[in-house]
């Protein structure tokens, strides 16, 4: 038994659907809404779900993705040679996301950069005590 046709239509405005069956669908396959495929349509390709006149809008995801080069009947394969692409918007018309500007970090003051240390001498050993670490220096007398 053949797998039932799986057509992806993302919005009710879409006039094309995407074939989701592994191996695509063969010419003559009847879709659930009664449309009969007039072409073999590969997986991931578009099929017309409504009549589209020449110059008519091809709509997918609720957006115009192209215009029919010639009249398209329901069940026909919609591929690149069957449609022309809309003009892309100019780069100046694309809104840019607002990025938060980094806040300037306070710079350490010179007095904060000075290292405070204490020296402790025990015999021939000299110890320097610093807040971050202890330095042991051996001196020869």
C-alpha cells in the first residue's frame, strides 16, 4: 500500500504546498482535497494548490515568493522555471536590530594600581607579603 500524500501548507494564504513524502509523489496521485497531480513532484518541491494566473503571486509561508511565469493549474509542479522572483528590498529598507551599547567600565585609578607589600626578614630569608600571593626570596649574606 502506497504512503498517503503528505503536503505541508504553513498558512491558509499559501497557494502552494510542499511534498513531504519520501521519494516524492507520482503523476496521477490524488491529494486529500481532490487535486490530481499532473507531474511527478520530488520531495521538498512545491505543488500548486489553487489556480495561479500568469503574473499571479506564488505564496508560501504567507509571503510572496515569486510570480507565475505562465498560468498554473492545481496539481502542477512549481519549480524555478515556472516563476519569477520578486525584487529584493534595498539594504537601506531592512531594519537593523538594536544592539545594547556596552557600558564603559570604570578605569582603575593610579593609586589602586600600586601594590602594597610588607617585608618580613627572618634570618637569611626575606618574605614579601602581598594580598594576592606570598613571595619567598632567599638571599645569601
